[in-house]
C-alpha cells in the first residue's frame, strides 16, 4: 500500500486510489484527528485569552460540522478535486513550489 501522502495527493489531483487505500486512509486520518482533538480539549482553559479560546472553538466546531455532513458538501465546490479551477490552482501551486525548490523565484536569484 502506498504512503498516506501519496493517496492524499492522488485524491487532490482527482485520481482514484483503490478502495482499500481510501478505507485505511479514512481510518488513519480519523485517528490523527482524534489525537489532535483530544489535545485541543486538554489545552482549553477558562482563563485563556479570548483569541485562543475562539481559535480552539472554531477548530472544534469545524470538526463537528464536517462529521455531520457529506465530505463533498463540507469541502464545497471550491475545494472539490472535480472543479477545474481547483485543479488549475493546484497545478499553479506545484509549479511555484518546484521553482522555489530549484531556487528560481525572483527573491532567490543572485543579484548581479
């Protein structure tokens, strides 16, 4: 079975991983999310500043909302891999990262 990141990349590129890869990915990501949520709940304290409290509540609310909607509905069209604009954006991002890794961005080029 491929690495989780490879499966996620395929999904984002609108490719179709195997059903077993998807099943195990959902379980792995759920386990990770449960660990993160548990940690967030432990960090929540009454004497937190308002911004920290709001950020934790927003994460918890987003997670709860996602659990009670279909994944496609929760993601919305803007984040749907079947959306051509989504694919264009990811292609553009990949080119940008590739250029950055090669040191070809304007701020990375040597001044003469």
